[in-house]
């Protein structure tokens, strides 16, 4: 008889507090508020524990705090950039991919309370869960410690994205940018996928065409990754032809 797999227990939040950009007093106040525990409670855990409160309301708040803090920072830090370029930098900074990168650096997934099913299907490494939990933690900091602290917290947390254009590219939305470039010329973007390799070790190849003309190809371990790679290659090619940089500076 096959042994049933066990879900992992979430690590104690104290370990996370040691990695967050908070001083000892702020960390203690956040703990005492009970909001950090709430921020680390995923909806799937709530469903399996009699409707225990979960973190989605904090995520909603944290998203707003995050957007405002990053917007204010970019506005001050790049005084010559037009609105469209500022918007692209912000989108890359606060994207699901970017927040998941930050969360992975904190090992945030180890501290999230997940339902058994979500945990056993790799929930601790899912970009969407990591990004949503990051926003929930920001919301918890905002409620427990106030606006000034939460703004500083966001900027410290995202400093790799804000200070390094190379790091910022990890959160860049190449598919949306390609769509934007094509739409400006009244053209349509279409992706075609092929797959190769063993069933448990497939490689996907995406070909992206713009108005029927092959623009670029990309490979990945999933359909999504392959399309993203193709879009990235296409965008870089277009910008190189135009002599434009991926991340606008100013």
C-alpha cells in the first residue's frame, strides 16, 4: 500500500522576521499585532481549518501600499522620464515575477500556511502565492506600524529592483510590451507551440509571429516559459533595431 505523502509544516514566523528590513522593536510590534500570522495564512489553509481568517484582505491593502510607495519613488528618482516609461518601470518592479523573486530571496514560501492539497502540488514555490503573500506582509506592516514605516519597508524590500536595471529585468513583462509594440502599428501577435522530449521532461518551443511574419522563437520547460522567452527575444530584437533600451533611464 502506497504511503500517503505528508504536507510540510510552515516554519515559525520568527525566522522570517530575522530577514525582513525591520528593527527589533518594529518586529516585536508586528508580531504582537497578530497581523504577520494572518499575512502568512493562505486561503487554502483557511478552507481546511473551519474558515480561519486568511490573507486576501491584507493582500488587497498591501498592493495599494506597494503601488504608491514605488510610484512616489520612481517619480522622484527619474525626473526626466515621461509617464509611459515610468509606468513600465513600475509594472516591472511590482509584477508577480518580480515579487516572487524578492519572496524567494527571503525564503518566504517556507513560512506560508497552506492547505494540504496546495502544499503537495508545489504551492510554496508558486510565483502567484509568493507574490500575493509578499503583498499581504506589506499590508500587515502598514496596519501594524504605520504609513512611514511601510513606505520605507517597501523601498528596502524592493531595493534590488529599484537600484539595479539588470535585476529589474527579472520582473519585466515582455509579452505585454510586445503586444504594446504591435498594437501601436495595428498588428496582431500570435504564438504557436511545439513540444519535444519525454513525457516527464518536455521542452516547449514557442514561435511568435506578428502579422504572419516570424519574429522570434523561445524554449522553456512550460508553455508559459516558452512564450515568455519568445516574447523576450522579439522585444529585444525590435528595441535593438530601434536603438532603444529595454529599461528607460532618466
